[in-house]
C-alpha cells in the first residue's frame, strides 16, 4: 500500500507570516506560532569550507566575551602535493572511465574543458568520497564506501576506524573476483596489498585516503566544488539532498531561489502526475529567513511546505506545467506527460 506524505500538520506548522514571506505574498492576517520573524539557527553548515581556524593566544586569567571575541585567522593553505598513491589511483580511474559506456558513468556525462568542443579532453575531478571500484561481468561499477575520507580529514582519522573501511572494501572486492586481475592489467598492481594490509598508523591512513578505494569519485568541477546559484557541489551541500541531482527527473528544478534571495532545495510532496504542486523545503542555508522554520519542523517531526502558487513551487515545476499557469497544481503539460507518469492526479 502506498503511503502518501501528510501535509496537514505541516500546513498548520508553517506560520502564515513565514509562509507568506516565502511565497512572496506578504500577509498580516495571522500571527502563526510566534509573532516574530524566524531567526537563524546554529546548524554547523560552516564546517569544512576550506578556511583554516587557529587558536589565538589567551592571556593568563583572560576569558572570551563580547569584548574579547575569538577570531578566525586566514592562513595560506599548506602546499598540497599529489602522493604516489593518488597519482596511481587517478591513472587507474581515468583508464576505467575511458573504458566505460556513457550510460554507466556514475555521476553524469563526461565533463570537458570549456570551449574544447565535443571531442575535448575529459576534465574529471577526483573526489575523496569513498570510491569502491569493482569489475562486474561485463563492465566497471563504482560503489560508495560507508564513509569517504576527504584529504584533509586524514589528519584526524583513527587508523583502527580506517582499517574497518579497508576490511569492508576487501569484502566487497572479493565478491567481484574479476576486479584485482582487471586492475593489475590497468597497471594498478598495489590494489591487493592495500586491501590485505592492516592500517595501523598515519602512513597506512595516507595510503588508504589516496587509494583508488577512497579518492576517485569522478565528478565535474561544478558537482565537486560548485556553489549556488550555479551548480551545487558535493563539498558544500548535504549529500542526502545533493545526491538527488543524479536521480531526479530532468524537468524538476531541485534547487530554487527563495524570496529572500538565498538558495535552497525543495521536493514534491507526492508522485509525478499527482496534480499536487506543493513543495517541501529540503534544505535552506543557515542565513535564510526560512532556516528557523525548517529547523523547528524537523524538531517537531513535521514538514515545512510551500503552497503550489508560490514562486518557489512555480520555479520547481516550471518545466512540468503549461505556460501561463498560475499554480503548480494540476495536470502535467503535454511534453512533461510524455516523459513519464500520468497526466494528472
């Protein structure tokens, strides 16, 4: 039996004032849960964005306060070099990608250098995201590890915990017996040693971090490091949301502009063709006026939902509805109906 998401409680939750603001139609008719605008929650989204944070010197007996704030010092990034492990892993990964059919590529079409034309060289960026490459009966496959170790995270990685990732990878590779011979044929002869050698120290962590079994998730530069309003990259946006970019219908706009000028992500509340044009907020940045609303919705087990006639919903469904419509609810356009799903709810 298909369970449909319930929007009733969410509609009660989203205060009319905040809902109207998100919809771009100011209203003072209702006060909602509180009569004050939503405030920015502390969500921790700033972590891992590439700025280095160092301790300032504290004077004996001193303390932190509004008069003596802590500071973030911007320092030069330590010169990053490509280890021999990473060089070998990238070489193997590129050989694998060249051998793959386009339809089997894990994350979208082959990126090419701008202006290079259709025959330009591929321009993959290798993401340290837990790439587990295996050889199936007639093609290469890439799985994702339980945890990927970003390059800088190796310096806080516990060898014992990283070794558990090695053991899990080895078990997966053992289930695909063609993998190690195929990798050796490509020149990646260190694969078996990496999979069989226990990780006990920082050298072992480095070798695993830069190995084919962690460092070679192939992404375009945009999908790797991009920032909205262009393409959201995996480095900067939560994977449960960003991952939808690789499975969503092409004519659904996952990433939208909110009325306050910030950018977030929305999802439909029902199946394609249902006729329901409401959208659920799935992600907003911490600086957005909607941040407090979505945080409280999550805390209360509810959904933060925007109406079908809001600019956000209209943007999300713009390529699925006929021109001139003033609501995202209703039947799919003829072109959208041909792509999949019934024409209406």
